[in-house]
C-alpha cells in the first residue's frame, strides 16, 4: 500500500498531491479519496503527480472516471508534473488529447 | 465415542504430567489435529480437560474447578467463531467452483478461430493472471484471404473485466465482416462499450485488417499499446502509432487508421500492457528488451517466438506476472 494522497479543498478549488505508486493495489485508495469531490459542482481541481513513481492502467482508470464526473458537473481537472513514463501512458491511450495534462518541468508548481 | 476420546485425552495428559518431554507434547499436537478434524469445539476440549483432571487429581481445591467452568463459558463464543469460519470456508469453496465454471464459460464464449492466410504465419498467446482473462483476441476471416484481428484489454481485472469483454465480443459478432476497416470497427465497439460500462471500466483495443493478396495491414488503435513493426530489410523495429481514444470514455471519439505493406520476413507484434508493464528487481522491462527477445528467434515460426518471449519475461520477473499477458505475432512468409 505504497501511496500517499493529500487533498485540500476550499471554495470549490481542489489541490492535490499524490506520491508513490498507483497500481491495482493502491488505486482503490486513490479512488476512495477522490470520491467525495466527484459530485462537487464546477470544481476546479489540480492534482500534482510529480512524485508518482509508477502508474499502470488501473490508475489511469481512476483518473478517467474522476475526469468524467468532474466534467459532467461543469468543472475542470488538471493533472500536472507528469513524468515521461506517465505522459506516454496518457498519450498512448488518447487521453492526453482530451484531458488537461502537463509534463514535469513545464511550468506548474 | 466421546468417552473414548475423553479417555484418550486423559492418557495423553497424564503422560505429559509425568514427563514434560517434546515427545509427549508432540502426541498432544497430533491429537488436537484429530479433534479439529472432528469439529470438536474449544469449550468441549476444556470440559474434557476438566474431567480428565478431576479423575487424575481429585483433591484439587474447589477454586480450580470453578475456574475451569468459567473458562468453558469464555470459550463458547470462540466455538461459534470457529463454526462461522467453517461455514465461510465452505462458501468460499462454492464461490471458487462458480468462478471455475464462469472461467470455462468465458473460454467457450470468447473462443475464436485462428484464420489460415496465404503467406502469413500467426503466433499467439494469451495467459490470464487470475482465472478470468481481461485480455481478448478475436479473429474474423473470410474465404477471400481477408482477416480482421482484434486484441483488447479491459482496464480492471477479474469477473467484471470478463463480463465487459463479452460485450466487446458481441460487438465484434454483430459486425462479423472481415471487410470492415479499423475506423468503423472501433467506433462501433466504442458506442457499445460507452453505453453499457461503468465509469471505472475502459477497454483498449487494437484492430488490424489484413489482406493476404496485397500483404497490406490496415490498423487502428483505441488507446492500445502501439504494435511494433519489424522490417527484415533493415533489421529495425518501429512503433505503429495511430491516434485513438480508449473505448468507453467518450461516444464522440473518432479513430484514425493507417496501413503498412508487409514484405517477406517482416513481423507485426501486437501486445497488451501486461507484456510491456512488467517489472523486475532492477526496474521496468522496456520495449528494447522485448525487441531483443524477438530478434533472437526471428527465424523461427511465429508461435515459437511468442512462446519464447513469454517464457523469458516470466523468468525475468521470477514467474510473477502482474497482469494478463497477450502477445500476437504476424510474420510474413
């Protein structure tokens, strides 16, 4: 269970920092932490993934689901600090084209 | 029967009271296994102990006997917990049998026939991590030397993933047309998956349409791990990248398609992320490693290459794969 999820929300602005590995074992933890925010109207969320060492497709599933629910409530989700490996995962899956993602080293923080 | 067990217990206890040896303790351990196998409850064991002690040491103070009565009361709930555990074990066994059955149904339901195409050698392997496979290979072929291949991977594992896969299969069946191009196959399946799958489940899929006469492969991808093309002429690999969103994310998604003409000894390697996301003690297994494995066996039949790559990757990961594994090689001969 090597994951750490810090989320802070005030006035519909959600800032999050995720550390560790997101795989089949830890993805449920992440999903559970994000769940309270998925039905917030017009949520402006930014999740920093610069300390995520590993993510597989299960982790991707959690972000897509969160993206879909935030979007359907008129909100916006941004993922920042993506390593080259994570960026590739988003690009291969075509998610990089529809989601707001930012690689590590490009602005952000 | 109960009396017989009681006197056996008394005997074993007595031996131990005389001499506290390992040997006597060992006899006791074996006896307790026998009691467990006969579903003897903890409170019955203590009653038996009390009875044996009363016979062996009758002039113990009253308080000792009272304390045993108290202990028996204490143990009753442990006995109930034990019974519960046994009924859970039984239920678990029932579930296991149902899963076995479901896995068999899945195997029958999702089975596909490998086409035989002039000038194309096909090798494939799909190994589930658990009982139910979240990866899927499906062929559609005709008599004219055309064949479509779908390689899909459900994000998510186990039973829900397998159910989701059945939907992909029925989508493919409803098309059942080897003339179809990747663009239309992927959009059709996307609409089916998007409507019926819950928010956490997505499918990545590669679709390739091959014509034996021209040796042309037309391919498209819905967020799937890119296939690799090996060119025999240059001895190099290239990624067959093509744009397309995972199935089930947006009903509006459109899919690009590209084509490539295969020459003699060229290979197309189609895989799921279970092949590329492997991890060893030293780090990730990258594409380079997989390419090298393929190169070592490039002159062998496609099935031999596929099996070799699998065996080697399993070996590198100490026989612990972390995802369903599916690998297909098309080799032009």
